[in-house]
C-alpha cells in the first residue's frame, strides 16, 4: 500500500482508504470518468482529451473497472447526483447573502442600472 492506497488487479487503478477507485497517481475517480462516458457518450479518446495528461491506457483501465463493477458504481453515481440535486434545491430555497447580491446585481445590469 502506498499513500494510503491499495493497488488493484487493474494496472492503473487504486483504491483509496475509503474504497473509492481512482486512477493511480491522480485524484480522478473512476466513477467520474464512467459518468462522463455514460451520460455524455464520451468515448475513450474524448476522455483522454478532456483529462490531459491521462493516457488512453489509464482511461481504458478505468472503463474496464467500471464495467466490471457497473452496478456498484452506477449506484454511487446515482447517489451523488441525488445529493447534488438536493443541495441545489436547498440553495434555491435558502440562497446565501452573496448569491442574493449577485442576483440583484445581474437584475440591475439587465435593466441598465449599475448601482445597488
């Protein structure tokens, strides 16, 4: 084990102490790449382009890990999305003072006012 990570049978994949599959020597989670791959239809080459300096071998290893653990990772991705949706809804219901000020500034600019 190095840096609190455990190697896996997948050459480029390590598990963090809390069990998250990540690309070795990075902080990129396999489920992040899997979500981009499935939700946006990003192929391996597109993922390489979006996540420089990752290599095609790293991306393919991540996708192999994803498809071998698809049910678990899909569940995690869904839970993450639900948590994000809940946080976004809460923010809409109870916006921070900074967000309120930004909204007021944007509204003022759209009607030609510049002072608040």
